[in-house]
C-alpha cells in the first residue's frame, strides 16, 4: 500500500499457515519483520490454512510511516497489528468464546426467551440486526478510514456482516467496538427468495458515491427490489452471491447493494439483480478461495468491476441494471484502480493484472452517462473532443499491440471491447461520422511520412518504414475485428480500409521490385537493361511529384515535413499508388507517340525496353496489392467482411485500366515494328499479355459491380480480345513452331509420357514447354469468354501435337458443369458446334452426342431440324426423330426431292419406333404429304422444284383446272379435291371450307352431266347393257374425285378416330345435288346415279375407316 505525501510503499504478506511478514518500506532491500499469528488449538481447519483474511490501511503519524492491519484466523478470532518505525504491536481483540460469556441460569434463559418473543413482535430490526458478532470464521475483511486515527472494519462471514470501530492506540482495548452485526444471510435469502445462499465476495466504496435510481431486475423474478434510494451521497456495500434457483434448480448469480449508515445504524438493503445466464461465469466449487471472486467499487461512480475465477471480467452499474461482460481470459489475475488527471480533475480508471500483458488500464464509465449518447456536433458529426479521444484510443491500442507483437507475445486480446470503448466516446462504426473517422485513422497509418522525411532516407530505411506501417495497419485491422468494429462498418468504409492495406502492400512490392531490377541491371544475362530501370524510376518520380502536392498539408497534420518525391511515393501509398497509374499511362502514351514519329531500329528497341520497364513496374504493384487482398479475404471470418475484402477494388478503376490500355496499345503498335521473333515473344509475354490480362480483369470487375454499365464498356470488353488476341496467338504459334523445329517439343512430350529418360534434362524440357505463351493465352480466353481465341488456341495445341481434340471437350464439359447442364445461347459449347456446322464438319459435330454432349447438341440443333433428327436417331430417340423429320419436311422450301426424303425418313422412324397412335398419325400424315408431292409433280404444278404446301397445291390445281382444257383440266380439279381430302385435320378452318366447295364445283364443271344423261337415256331406250353406262360414269371426273376423296379420308380415319369420312362425303354430295337441281334440273337424276355408283365403289374403303 502506498502512503500519501511519500514514495514509501508498505508490503504486508500473510501465508496461509499463519506467518505474517511486513516490509515497512519495500523500496529498501532489508529483511522483513516476521511473526506467527496465534490460532487456538480447537480451530476447525481441514487443511494447513489457518489464515482466512487480511486487511490493511496506512496509518501515518506526521512524517512517520505507519499501518494498521487486521488478520482473521480459522478460529474466528480477529488480530490487530499496528506498525510504525517504532515497532509492530500485535493484539487479539476479538474471540468468539470470550464474546459469548458465561452460560445463563434458568431465570436468565427464561428472560432470554421472553426478550426474543418481545423483539420478534415489536422490534422491526429483529431479523436484520444481530445481538453479537458472528462466531464463524471471516471470509473477507475491509478497512475504511474515518480520519482522525479511526477506522471501520467490515467483517464478512457466511451468516453476517459485522462492523467494528477501531482506534489507532495499540494498547487500548476500549478503542475496538462492535458497531453492528448485520443478519446478511437472512436478509439476502428473503430478498432473493433463495435457498442455500452463498456469499462469494463483497466490497465497500472507500468514499461517498452519487447514488442513482436503481434499475429494475434484468431477468424476471430476479429478487424483490427495495424502494428507490434517496438522491444523496452515501457509501455503499456491494455483495456477490449465488443460490439455487427455485425453478431450474441451477446456480444463479446475484449482485446486491447495501447503503452504509453513520454510527451504529445497521445498513439499509437497497436492491438485488440476477445475472444473465449467458454471462461467462463459472459455478462455485468447494475448493474455491474467496479471493478468487473479486469486487472492486469505483471511488467516484456508483459502479463496480468484478472478476471471476475463470477470468471473466464484468462491469456493473446498479443504475443500468445487470452487468455487462468486458471479456474473459484465464490470464486475468487481479483488478485494481488508478487515478489519472483529466480535463475535469482526477479520474479513476480500472486496472487489470493479466498474466500475458502485465497491468492494463482502461476507462471506467460514468453511470450518469450510461445509455446516453455523448454530445455530438451539428449534422451528426463528431465533436473535436470526440475525434481526439477516439484517435488517442486507437493510437494507444495499436501502440500496445505493436509492443506485444514485437516481443512475440499474444496481442489480439488487447482489442477486446474496443467497440464498447469507442461507443462510450460516441463513435460508432455504423454511423457515417464514425466510419469516416476510422477510415481517416487507417489512412493516417498508411500515409504518415517518416521522421527523417525532410532530409531524405535510404532504401533500407524505407523498407523498415513500410514494414512498420504494414505491421501497424495489420494490427489495426486485427483490433477492429476483435473489437467488433470492423463488422459494423458500411461496405464502402471497410473497402477503403482494406484498400489502404492493399496500396501499402503494392508500394512495398514496388520498392522490392526496384531493388531487384537495379541489382540485375548490371548483369548482361539477366535481360534487364538500364533503360527499363530508368523508365520505371521516371514513373515513380512522376507519381511522387503528384503525391507531394498534398505532402505539406498532410505532414503538418501528423507532425512531419515534406520530403523528396521518390521518398514521398513510398511514404504515402494512399496518394502515390493512384498517381502511379497516371504516370505510367502518360509515359506509355509518350512511347506510342515516339513510335509514330520515328521508325528507326534503335528507337524501336529503346521503346521496347521502356514498355517492358513500365509493365514490370505495374505488375509488381498490382501483384503485391492483389496478394494482400487475397490474404485479407482469407482471414476475415465474417461473411460480410470477407465480401468487402474481396469486393470491387481500386485496381479495377478507370485510372488503372487507362494505364494498362496505354501499355497494350503501345505493345500492339510495337509488335509490327519488331523484326526478331524473340523480341516479339519477349514483348508478348512480359508486357502485352499482362496488360491485356489486367485490362480485361478490370473491365470484367467494373461490369460486375455496375448496375447499369454503358454499352461502350461492354463493347470494349468484347472487342479487346479480338483486337489483341490475334497478334498474341501468332507469337504463340511462332514459339511452338520454334520448339518443334528444335526438337524441344518432341523431347518434352516423351518426358511427360514417361517414354524418355527421367533425368533433369527431361524435366527442364517439360518446364520449358509449360512456360510457353499458349498456356496463359488459353486461360485468358477461358476466363473472359473469348470463344474465338479459345477455339483457335485449342486448334493451335491440336496442330502442334501437344494435345488432341479432347482439349476442346474439356472446356465444354467444364462449361456444362458450371451452367448446370442448361447452356446460354452465347456459350462456348454452342460456338464450337456452330463453327463445325458452318464449316461442314458434320461428323465431328454429331460425334459430340457420343461424347456425352447429347442434351447440349440437341439443344443447339433445335434450330436445324435437318441435322437434329440425325442426333436423335443416334441417341435412339426414333419417335422424336420422326417428328423432327416431319417438321423439317414442312420447313423445306428448296427441293421436292429433299422434302420427299425427309418425309420418307419420318415414316421410317415412326414405323421403327412402334405402333403407338402418335406414330401412326405421323405415318399417315407423311403418306398424305407424299401423295400431295406426287400430285404436284404429276400435274407439274408450281412452276419449279420447290415443294408446295397443301393450300398452295390446291390453289395451283384450281388455277390449272381453269387454265387447261379437256382431260388435263379435269385431272387438275380432281387433284384439288384429293389434296384437300389428304389434310382433313384442317377442315374446321374457313379457308379449308371455301377451297373444299370451290374444288367440288370445279370437278362438277369438268363432269359432262348432259352427255352422261343422254347416254343413259339412249342406253335404256335401245335396251343396251348397263355396263356401258357404268364405264362412262367411272371415267367421269366426279366419280374419280369422290373415290379418291373417300380413299384419302378413309386412310386418315384409320388414325383420326373422330373423323367421319361418310358424313363429309354426304355433305359434299348434297351440296352438288342441290347445285345441279338449280342449274341443270334435267341432269339431276344422272347426277344421283353418278354419286350412287361412286358410293358403291367407295363403300369398302369407308367401311374400313
């Protein structure tokens, strides 16, 4: 314990076996005063521990050091020690046996019973105040200084809380007085409605506290609440107890508050609250020591800090209800408090002794401000005081974590509760102002320049500076994540924090790349020239110049000064990385302009080196940033935070795309100027391909994150592979051809197949082929759905013998798997099929069905029925093939022969598929359509080789019947009737009925009814044979038309069960008779004879239908 107005520290230590050791001033290495505490022989102890509790307090007298200590022993005695520079004076001032006195006699016992009955009836404090001190061993002691050389001693036992008044005189027995003994067990059991109550710990506030209204219980049934305490300053006693729940039979933790009164007045019970079961608290065990349960009141606020044996740390404000957890760590050992100066005077902060981190200090919350938001500036902005406090908290947290990290110690636990501490300052990560503050602090860690900025620093110092920044920013991310702040940030704010880390990693990668380039520039075999390093250095200097424009203001904000442009580039990644893309784009555009103005060989080679240097610089920066982005996305456990870490980044923005686009255009222009294939290959692999990869990746990401991207952006993304892929593919072909001619390709193929010698040379050959340009080109085409480039790349691999046609199918299978079997119209698989169909590779196309692509092949061939039926036949789908051939025949417009072929195939497939009604209908329809085509050719209708539809055939036949004479006209009219009868399923349409009537009238016109009637009359008058008349009738157009119509309708009726051919023909006959009766009454009888004769001839056909 420290002494006021002195640097001395007094240390008291009492072992469990009863050995008391005292260092009056521990600053001096002198042996301690040692004395054994006396314990009666009948003390009931189960182990060697005879000391139950110890309490001490400074007792200085002027400039002389002193202390007062009380030791509780297992025999329930209390020992007082008063020490000073004059010596230590021990005395036992309380023993339970002495306090009990002699046993009363019979009259004394009777008087005690009467007194107890009277007290129970009329004394309100009968169940609260005890008549004497507890005879049980003490659990915990606490000394409260009253001033003037007096103290209050609070003694906690399992049944009571006793209060003694102690004086400073060591030899004066009258200076110790029992003020009161509080019946603690009875009061708490009744208030909490508890059985088997166990008090775990207690503590009294050392000074008066401002009492606030007590909150209601945190959980239903959490104990009865006393009346609200008055708004006055009083000392309070806080008790931590546990009992068995009456409902769940489980242990329930409770916190109770007593108000200490003056003098000998017993405490006043105020309130109790039950703790939430979700709090990380252990159950008390028989072997627990009371010192493992700790309660520490605040000196000014009505609040407490609590520590459980398992390291659970809680903060409790009675006015706010139940306590809240600050963390739980098995390394938490003890709690204390310290005073520090603040703007409002002296403030007490909490202290925690942790096994890993030592002593930690954190703010104590004012209960008066609990549940209230700190005062904010207008518009929801933070006040300058809030910003300063929040930045100070973040800075100290990162500093402490960095210190532990450098020492190789755990550091993540230091950030637990960071979100709560920021919340007490009024800073919330979910608010706009809070998120902006956190983003700004993140940027300050990244962009603060080194202290040696004005004088310049070396490359090694910059590496150390960047490494330190990376560590601190990573620790900031760890702190925000462990403190629950990172999860609160909006996606845009968290994206900005991650971008700071990525830019910092990108700048560090540039510094390392520049060091390697400068080291390799002196080696002639490295391929790195001074022109490359000069171009990269110029871009870095230009970016540093842009970043330095705001260096003065930023440096003044963080206490730094401006530096050289090269240093500024590496010291301010958040500003210099975007400027780097602008600088590279500007220099690449200058290279393009130089190539357009000068075509000399030396100039071209210099431009090549410049482009290689600029491309390498950007590749290093982007690779470093991308690696950091992947690391962040991998180590963020929360899904939202992980998505923000892997979300759309600054590397896909307009400036990076412009830089890569300028490099790609310069490569395209330079490619045609380079004469050596090796030079073109170097340009393609180290500049052109990386630029195209980055440019397409940026466009793809921009399109993905844009809700309504511009058509120009989509067009650019679609056109770029075609613009640049041809030259890259040509370079890849030249490279593979050179490998084939040198024998490298054959040697690598043998080594990969195991046919050649398995030595280092074979492995080197395989590695050389694997580094060929064609492989990354294939990946590029696949990633960005460039079907032309991917197909041509696979064809190149096929022609060079590296791979077979299975390479194409591999990409197609992967696409089918990715799409779940249902492919979009613009997929690569359909592109391959269309390319084979257009080029006439029908065998390869149809072979895909046997390779596992039957569903996709038929999906593609749905637009080409003339090929679809082949795939269906191949798959054994004969019924579908029959329908497809029929549909293809209907769609055929060029050739009657082709239409007839498809119809025959339809009949054949329908017949082979079985005798189902649907297939029979297909056969009948095919036969009918074939008959129509035969009529068209027989009568030479249509004027060409194109097949006519049913309606076209009828119209053509009617026109021919009108235009032709004699037998040809009659045959055309009959053909019109037959063509309509071959399509009876269309008879419900109005057009069909009109053509049906018109066709029969045409037949009737070409039937010589007058001649037939005269012939019939002459035959009857001359007694001729009826056969002669029948022969004439059968040769008439009307008879032939009726017979052929009956035959067609009968064939259709075989499969169309609802068709009634007889009724159709009866309707036609009635129509004709009615017309003849009106126009040629004399021929009506003859007309009826022709119809009757035709009906008798068609009777067998109609009967079968």
